[in-house]
């Protein structure tokens, strides 16, 4: 079944030059699931991805994503909006970048070994 999820994203936006401004956007996404519960879980997983991918709001130091609504073709799905929030701090973002850099370095080393020594 197809669901429509609406998210509020309180984060930051940069137009370059290292300056980040506070920003609030709404995103609407289609989610496919077999039940309301699975649709909610998928929506919250998507909220986590938004929180990972958007810059932090420079005023709060966080990226805050809230699931605002979830709708099936027939009805609005009931859930506690106040508990449907994912937050990431700028420290979380830095840690994620460092983790990705480590992963890239490991994969690069593995690739170099494959080139040098074969399989």
C-alpha cells in the first residue's frame, strides 16, 4: 500500500563560503508498506536519513526532523507527533564523516592490494 509522509526539517543551509544559515523545510515522500506500523517505521527510518544528510541549524547545533503526518490512501494514520522526532548534532555529523573517511581508506587499501597481489 502507498502512504504519504510529511516531514518538517529544522536544519541549516549553505550557499557556499562556509557560512551556514538556519533553515526549515517540509518534505513529502511516498512510502510503500504492508501495514500502518511498517509505514511508520519506514517513515522514521527516512527521518533518520534526512537528519544525517541535512546540515545542522547553526542556532541550535542540531538537525531536527519531525514526522508531521502519515496518510494512507483512505485515512490519516494516528501517531504521537511529539515522539516522532530524530535529532543529530554537529558532532554526530562530524563523526559520520570521519567514519566514512575511514571506510573509504580501508576500501582503497583493499583495492590497492588487489591490484598489487591479485585476488
